[in-house]
C-alpha cells in the first residue's frame, strides 16, 4: 500500500490496485480514467469482450503507462468469472486494494421506453428481471466475495458500490432496477458493519440523477432520464479518487452524491458536502 496522509489523497494512490467492474464505458470508464490519472494501477472488466473493452484498455494504458492496466471479460453474475478476475488481478499486480462495483443492468432489460412510459411490474419479462437482479445484487456480492478476503488479509481495502438516487429506488415503473439498488445499499450497510475494524471500508457512490450512459434509451439533444436530467459521467471522477484514497479512512457505510461534490472545495470539505444523510439503522439485540 502506498503511503499517504488523510489530507493528501493523491499521495496515497500511487500504485494502488483498483478493480472496476463495467469499466469499459460510461461511469466505469470515467472513474477508471480518474484513478489512472491519480497513479493507480487499474483492472477493468466487461461482460463481453469487444471494441469497448479493448478501446478502454488502450486509452487507460496511455494514461497509466505500460503494464499498469488489465482488461478482462467477466460476467459479475458468474462466481467462476469473479474468481477468475480476482485471480488475474493478483497474478498481474500482486494485490487488490480497492473494488468498485459499477457493473450493472438497467431498465432497458424490461422496456425500450421506460424513461417516457412506466414499465409496470406485472408486464415485465421474468428473464429481464432476473438479469437485472443478477447483475445489480448478486454481482456486487460475488465480486466482493472474491476480493474482500485479500483486502482483509492485508489490513487495508476500499469497496465502493455504485448506487442510484432514492427517488429512483421507488419511482413508478422502475422495478426491478430501483429495488435492486435499494438492496445494494442495504448490503453496503451490512458489509460496513461486518468489516468494522478490519481496515477495509465500504461506501456507496451515486451520480445523483440520470447520467449519459447506455442504460438510457434514445439519442440526441432531447435525451433525458425520467427525472429530466442527463448528467455527465465525469462527475464521478473526484469522488471516486477520494473514496479510494487514504483520506476516506474514517468513512464506512456512507453514501456520497457526486452531483453535490463541489470541485472548488478542498477534497475533505467536498466529501462532507456530498455525503448523504445517514440511514437510520435499528439496533439488533
């Protein structure tokens, strides 16, 4: 683990090894770029081999330098693929310092017009529902299951689960995507408790509105999410750098809204401003 101080995020990121699922495009690629620029060694995955993953690997290699990027096909809904991805990262880089659970599936699995016409749950294709739940709920668990033991053993690690806004979780016509992210946030809270005292933390990060990715249908200047927004994926860059760095050591089980991150502020102040209100967690007797 590279050394650093809580007030100097960049210093702690040099040579840190970060796994980013779904890193070939969209939010994942934006975060991978930011981490590569900060000095991290980056491993990205995609559910399919293809032009996106290859192009992302080439771009990130140009940022990070030779031998500092690994790209691999891995379906996060497959335990075998998750194990193989973690194994490949350990073989290439010798450690895993952070996992960004970004890969997921959206409402296009259910309807091509979900952002303009509510996709009512009783009309949904059961296989589409399974695809979303497998990718958005099972996938983050399987990747965390494959990576966390190595982080716990070394006494350091960061897990960042990419979530969605609270209105989206309960928006009409957004089942099962919204509920799948609610489940991910519940898992984040549980994992944070499980990991307390290990040196490994887990937090949730979300854009704060619909973003310009392939999870949304359509194209052109009128393209918007159901919330009327279309945020740039790059707004995830500064928050993910802070969350992976030593500066976030005291944060465990929190959620951060990238839209509320003010780049004009020092990173710790920007993080405090972007931190969402804590969930009320009942005591278990």
